[in-house]
């Protein structure tokens, strides 16, 4: 159908999506070329030289008339229009590449679209033959096509079609429509603009992707509707929403199915439930298709918006601006093979959807058969459905047809065709995937490269470029579109079958409630009840009255979403039946099949995105899914948590202490993005790199959430060429770890980092960083702790002495790092069985890693002449650095007393190069490590090539919070969530405004105050509010106090109160709260400083 929408091609900053191409191709939307894009094309064009030659046509003009039977296969109308639209768009993006391309060339293609001139373009595997045919049309050659209502094409003269064409006026212009079109021609120097064109494959892929997205939007609702018709057990399917390890797309499908079926009384019956694989597997069949559509749409969007210079089509300015020829250095956009690959994946993902649908249809045919007399009395509903469903894909239709009889044959008749459709789709998907995988993506471009040279070479390049080899992207796109349209018929059949089965169940239910001989009145009542059930309203439980009589249709109450689909189908199928009755096709043998086929065809038309009906259905279904009433109780993501007000009070207090310590040491605050380029993070964390959260590709940069704050800081140093700096950073980081909430291990958590980077005296920054760590833990008052310390150079020396190959150092370090969580035997087993270490080498490592003790004592032992490290130069250098560090720590207020020299400390991160340390809580809590850090001299050089020495520490604040919260719970004291100092309270009515006035005055003077937000709260309520919030003071007044110009100030802790004049209230409260450093007393209602009282009472001299 024609659309009133207009689509502008080449707009600067505009993003074209698959729906835009679909609207042009299938809904005949009006096409306009962006004025700025055509002006730019005009600016960079040069006047045609007098000797300019027209390009050579590829073949003689087609005969004036021909039939589709004798003419090679051509693209269908919407495919042809999509190819022309994208070709016009790609030509607009060639400014600066084909510098002499006239704007008339893309404008002619837009005029063809707006005039409705259909071209006979070859239905080839690749783009090259189609591009060649478009160039022939520009030269006045080629053929036109005419399509009849049955989709059959006849080929006619292009000249006659152009002569009869009526081009509508551009939007917003007063000019009238023009008659007749003239080919603009194509010159040899313009031919390179078509050299790497992917217009046909990208255009048809865009149509296929949009059609598939519309199919996906309806498929879930149809499947849910079938579940109700089959009285299926859906519990296992819906559990997929929360299943451990489920793919996101599958979980999303399960969640949407839950929403569509919310309130349904037709699923999960207490007895005779259909337990079907085609129901349990819905998320596994529909989920991958969602992902495939999303991925293919992203690839298509990128190709649609890549102009000749890699920017948005018609958007970015050209590079060089020479007057003649192409801009210096400009090049044609190289098309991506991703479109073909993703469209082939989309085609493969469509097949399970169809197969699953066919299985459910077969089960419904069997269930219909069981409801037909006399078979209804011989077999329960579920048995034949299960039998048909257990059949293989290829035999599902046959198995169902065996049970079909009488009127059931209507649906069984159509099921055979559906099965054939799915089987053909599977074969096509395999052929396309194999062809795409085997193609050479660069072969076609290399063969056509000579076309850029102009002259005769251009003609030869066009001839070679017309070969139908290279990546078969167009074949993949056409196959995907054909499969989508075929599966739309399958879904339409499933929807009609489900509706028929529900109607049959309603009739059977009405017969049972009427004792088999119910009156017309009773039948009507039962039918009304069933209809009410289809409305999905808030019906009574089970649809039964209190006495259990009548109202049987309530048992068929549909879900909130499926009721929308049922109403949609009722209107369509009813219209189809009326039409069949009017045509007289409802009589005689096979009438049932004709009725079903007509209904299926009508539903398929309604589900076609060319029309408006499916868009309205999608909107109604989306509203039902997104309704809050249909969702489960909200939950939080695994490994995260919400913080209550009292918890936030503890956190804010801790953050204030941490920031104060950092600033005390002269650190400056920095911040970096919460996500980084994936390449920035990978290769920095050893085996822990698998814990990095990767973000979904949105058609742009490949991004990941930051794993820590150290690597982003190193990237910052490299980018900004920072010299010496002390920096702190408090922010969230993300790790895809297995969370242990009781131990303070989360997937989203805060880190508090302190780092010193730059050139300093040896070990001085290391000593200060460890001193900062001790100050943090002491001032947070979390209890006893120790700081384990080692040196990466000493660790590497230990491994070398034990006989570990250098290539295995990092893997063995990761194993040693687990000794704080696992026993030595488990770590030893990992070293031998997983890391490939010899048992005797592992045993030697075990002799080293058990050594730990007071820093100076263990250091002396390791530096002794008989120590294993005595002859190892790198180890001796590391020990010398540690000796210097321990001396500095002893000088810094005895910080060394908190340090334990521990040879088992490894720290698995790859970027550490020197001293490493880890703070461990020694109290009753099981949180383990609470802070860690070390020296990383080479990390910055990974980004810039220039080494910047750096050392730092990271406080795992979440684990510290866990300890602090446990301590607060043991105190059994109120944790104040607010800092309110004063509650303004009143006694009596109509005093709300006065409470507001006094509170506002207190706020203006910096006093933290509140009042109860009620017109006339009683005193009990206000006292309870103050006590619950821990507010220490109250200002109380009533009419009597206001008449005297006073208020009462009450100390809630001491239970004392004084009467103070309103004029002196603020001064009195500020001094009581310590905001003014002077002692005051109240004398006759007035606030007087103590010094003034003493002076007035002193005897005269």
C-alpha cells in the first residue's frame, strides 16, 4: 500500500534504518534527496569536457515486450525498489571520490521510484549484475517490468515506461507533477561511483530485516496463544526467565511469554496438561532469532550510513578540494561482508521458529481430532497432541494427519504445506550459509579495480564486474526475505489453528455444562462466558460462581496479551468466513479446507508489515507486555545490591574519612569513563581477563566496563603526558565474578584508589602508599588487620630457582595467589594437572610459600649466605628494595608493625613489577582481603611506549562496609539515616504555614530542620517521627506560644525544654548545636550569653 511518509536520503547527521528502506520499497514512500547532499555533489563536480564519452552498455536493449517465462528471473518489485533507493543513497556519498558525478544521476533514480516505474533487474546472487543493469537504465537501455495482482511479471520497453511516467512534485513545492522521464546518461568518468556498490544486497537485506523484526514481534504472541489452546504446561518454559546461565535473549522471550500469559486460566491445568517440547523450547527457538534480527539490523544500519568516505551518507565533507578529478587520497567505501554473514545467520535462525510452530500446529490438529465425536470419548485431549508432537520435524504433519478426521482435515490440509515450507527453508539456509562461507570477499573488487582508470579500461572493468561471483550477499538477502514471508503464512496457520481449537474447547465445555442437551439459552450463556474470557479482563477465579454452576467459559480466560491477539484474529477470521459465505465457497467437499485457507491468507495479509494492521497489533501487544501488572515482583541483578538509608549513612561517613586521608597526603581527584575500549583492558589482568564485562556491539566501538581503576589511570597518564602526580579515585568497577554477598564480593562495587606516578627516590612512594593504607584502616576503625607484603621480582626468582619455565611464571603466580582461599594440596594439584608442572617442582615451591614473618627478621634470613636466593641477582635486588622499604615504614610512625612479609602473596594481575601487598581483616568476619596494590612500572608504557613508574593501593570498600555494618548491628544502636537536627512541631489546627516559616528560617541559617508534612498532625505522631529518625531537638508551639511571641525548645535526649522568644530561637539553637562557640542561658525568655550574665551579677567596685 502507498504510504504518505517521505524519506530523505543523504541528510547530514540523519541515520537511515531498515524501516526507511522498507517504506520506500514496500509502501511506496516518497523519496527526496537531501538538498545539502546534492549541492555538495554539484560543488565538487567539474563541467563535462567536450570529449566526454558515454559509458558502453553491457548488452543490447531488451525487446519491447516479453513474458516472464522467457525472460531471465528478475527481482521482485520491493527488491528492485530497495536496490534503487540504496543506490541513490550510495551515489550521494561519492562526493570527492567520483568528483564529476552529476546530481542528475541519483535524482533520476529517485524520480523512477516516485513515478512508480518498475525496472527488470536480474535476480542474481551478487550485486554486480544488478549494478550493471542500473547503469544500463541510466544509458536508456534495459527493460521495464509490470506486476499483476498475483505477483507475476511481464517485461516491456523501458522507453515506453519512461515516456508515460508521471513524477509527483517534491514536497513543499508548488510545481505540478511532470510527465515523462529522460535517462541522464552515464559517462565513463562517472562509472567508478558504481565500482563497489552493494545497493541491491543491502537494500533487500534491509527489507528482509524489517520484515523479520515484525515477524518476531508477533511470533511470541502466537506461540503463547497456542499454549493456551493446547492447555499446555508452561511452567518450565517460563522458568527460563530466571534460569542460571540462560542467554539474555532466551530469558527475555521467557519474560515476555510470562507477560502475555498473565492471568490466563488456560495454561498449567491441574490435570491433562499437554507437556510439549515445542512449548518448552519456545525461548530456545525465538531467542536466537531476536539476536539474529538485532545483529543483522545493526550491520545493515552501518552499511546504509557509510558514505564514500566512511561517514554518514551525504554527510562528512570531502578531504581534498581539487577543482578537477577526485579529492586527493579519497577512496571508495569498501563494503563489509558482515551483511551477508549476518543475513545468512538470520536465515538459519528463522528455521527453528518455523519448525517449532509446525510442531505446535501438529499437536493442535491432534487435539482437534480428539474433540471430534466419537473420538472425544475415546482419548483424552493431551494424548494425541503428545503423540504428534513427539514425531520428528519431517513427520509432524503426517503424524497429525493420521489423527485428523472430518472437519479437522481443514487444518491438517494446510499443515502439510507449512511443513514443506519449513523443510525448504532449512535447505535454503544451508545452501546460503555454504555459499557465503566459500566466497572470496575481495575477488570482485580486485577484478573491477580497473574501472577507476576511465576510458576503455572502465568499460572492461564493468564487463568483468558484471560476473555473478564474489560474496552472494544478494542471494542471502533474497532467501531471507522469501523465508520470512513463507513463515508468516506458517504463523498465520498456527494462529488460526489455535483459534479453532479454543472454539472447539468452548463448544465442548458448553455441552458439558448443559449435560449434553443444554438449551439454547444455556449454550448462549456458556458462549458469552467464553467470550468474556477472551477479553482478558479481571474475571472471577476460574470463571465460576460461588455455587460452582454455570459460567463455564471462565475456564478459558486468556492472558492479558493473548486476549489482544484473540480479538485481532476474531475480527479477521470472521471477515474471511463472511467472504467465503458470500462467494458460495462454503458448500460441498473441501469447503472446510477452503475456509481455513482463506482465513490463513487473510491473517497473513494482516500480519504483513506493508499494511497498518500489524503495527497496531504490535503496539497493543507491547503495551500488554510492558504493563507493570503483568510483570513479576521486581528483582535486582545478581551480584548487586540496593543500599538503604541507614547503610548509606555508614557509606557516606566512610567515604568522608577516605577522601580526608587522601587529601591529607596531597592527592588530587580524577575521574575516568565507566567503560573503556576493550583493547584498553584486555591483556592486563592475566587469567582474570575472563571476568571483564563486555558491552554489546552497537555498530561502533567495541567497549567493556572497567575492571579496576588502575588501568584507566595508566591510560589517562599515557594520553595526557602527566609528570609526577598523586591521585585518588573513588568509583564503581565491574567484574563478572561469582558473587559471594556475605563476604563482600559483588559484581558491581566501589574501589577507592590512591596512586603515585612519576620519578621519585627509590621506595619512597611505595612507603607512603602503604602508610596511607594503614591510616585508612585505622581511621575506619574496622578492627585488627595485617598487610601481607612480597615483591614480584622475588616471586619470579623463587619460581626460577624451583625450576619453573619462564613461560609459565604468570600461570603459576595465579595458582599461588589462591593460597588464601584454598589449601596447598588443591593449589599443588592445579599446578601439576592444569599448569603442567612436574610434581617435584611444585613441591619445591611449597617449601618457599609457607615462609612468612616479621619483615626485618624474614628479610635477614633470606639475605643470609646460605639462603636459596643468595646466588640470584634479581632476587637480591628485590630484597634490597624491600630492606629500604621496611626502614622507611619504620620511620613513618611505625607503620611497619602492620606488615607481614609473606612469600605466598602473588597477586595474579599481570601488570605488577615490584612490591605487592594485600590487607587482610583478622576479625570474625569472613571478608578476607580488604585492600591490595603494588608497583606497576610498565603499565603506562603499554599505551604510550614511554615508561612511567607508578605505585598504588586500592581499598575494597564494599568489604569494609560489610565489616562496618556488622559492627553497627552488634552495637544494637539506632543508625541515623538523616542528619536532621531540629523537628519543627505544632499543637493545634491551622499551623502548617507557621511550621513552614520557622523551618525556612532555620534552613536559611544552616540548621538542618524538618516538619511533618500534614495539615494538623497530633503531638504523638510528631514525637514518634522525631524518635524514629533520631532527631535530637524539637521546636514546639501552639496558639498560646504564638500569642506571646515564643516557642518551646525541647532536648529529646535529656527530656528538658525551655521557652525561647522567636526572635532569639535561631541563635539559641545554633549555640546548643555547637554552630556558634559561646555558652548561652535563657533569662526571662531571652537568650543571654553566660559572660554577660556574670558581668551583670558582679558587685560594684
